[in-house]
C-alpha cells in the first residue's frame, strides 16, 4: 500500500535547502536544457515544489512569456510563493497532476520532475498533460527507478529492509520502466528517454545521498520491520563508511520527453 511522503512544512523547508545542492542543481540544468524554453513561451510545471524550475523558467521566457506552477501541497506553495513573489510572469495554483487547474491547449511546454512517481493514476496525469499542451507542445518528465539504487553496507539485509520501507514513500518505485509505453498510450509522439547516473563516493552537502539519508531516516520507521533504532544504526554505519573512505551510493534517474502531435 502507498503511504506517500508528506509534503508538509518541515519537508518543504528541508527540500528548499536540499534542492540548492550540487546533484540537484545539475539535474535541474539537464531538465532545463531538455525543455529548451524560448522567450514568449507559456510553461506549466506540474508538482512545482520549492519553485526552482518556475523561477529559472520565468527568467528564460521573459516578460512576454509566463509560467504556471501547480502543486497540491499548501506548504510547498507557501515556500515557493515567498521566493517567487517578485516575478510578474509567474502564477502558482493549488491542484493535482490528475486534475490540472488550467485550460486545454494552453501551454507550449510542460515539465514534471520527480512527481509522477507519487501519482496513483499515471495514465490520468498523462492525459491531463496531453489536454493542456497545445498541439506540437512538448513535455519533459523526470523520475527515478528506485530499483536501481546500489548502496554499500556491511549489513546488506538491513540495507534491503530500509530500501524496501523507503519504496512505500511513493506510488510506483519503478515508474521509468513503464513510462514510455504509457506516454505512447496517451497519444504522445517523439518519445525520448535518457538515463542519468547519480554517483556519490562521499556524504557531502552537494550529494543526493546526504538528503536521502535524512529523508529515509525520517520516513522508514515502523515500515517493513524497520525500527527507529535500526534506522539510527543504518545512518550511523553510513557515516562511519564515509569516514573510512568506503561510502558508495548510486542510482539511475530518467529524463523523458514527448510531443503532442499537431494533427
Ligand atoms: C520530490 S518533489 C519535486 C518538486 C519539483 N518538481 C522539483 O523537482 O523541484 C515532489 C512534488 O510533487 C508534489 N506532488 C505530490 N503528489 C502530487 C500530485 N498528485 N500532483 C501534483 N504534484 C504532486 C509534492 O507536493 C512535491 O512538491
């Protein structure tokens, strides 16, 4: 059963800091390059979270363009709203990927980064993206296949239990495996997929794994047999491995793009 991560005030505040760190900035640069927004474009960010994409895109599209960010979480909307307050060509709306509070055929480009993996009904969300893009419009999606996590531990059984518990934080831990076919079923064309390896050999402020350690420690207790003591020991082991120069974490993240046909 899914019991999604709560996108509350505490998570929003942490995410705003975490999403300014190296691995996530690099991911954002990759997505923005793939989206390739042009001056004057109207852009939709589904699951806009802390609002970093909205902020960057608002500058790229300029005063003749506009960006709408949609997110169901009040905490995320408040956090992003504070930083985006001075941007005139930005609008934030509360809503879900499966019922987008925007007009049909009204966006040149759309993006949704690490959001669809939280959505129970992905075909419905893709149908919504299709509805709101103009013919010829393009979407860029990014999701993680959590089955690709390779994370060293001298206690592999505990590591497996912790990662299994973490899988419960979203609706589909391996969404990238089925997303290309789902995009095609939804009517999209010109579907592309790229895999991006995130590799950390240290726990550093710029590394994805540092934030992940914090998220997993805060989420997994009471799930799949994980106790708080077990999680504390798991996190402590990772710090000790790091101090000994033996830390090793990697995961593959996937970037998809697809176009709504013109006819
Ligand atoms: C991991 S964060 C990613 C935020 C942002 N896309 C980024 O990469 O900077 C996931 C975001 O998806 C939002 N979210 C969760 N379920 C959603 C849904 N059903 N529809 C739209 N957004 C959702 C959360 O509130 C959160 O802001």
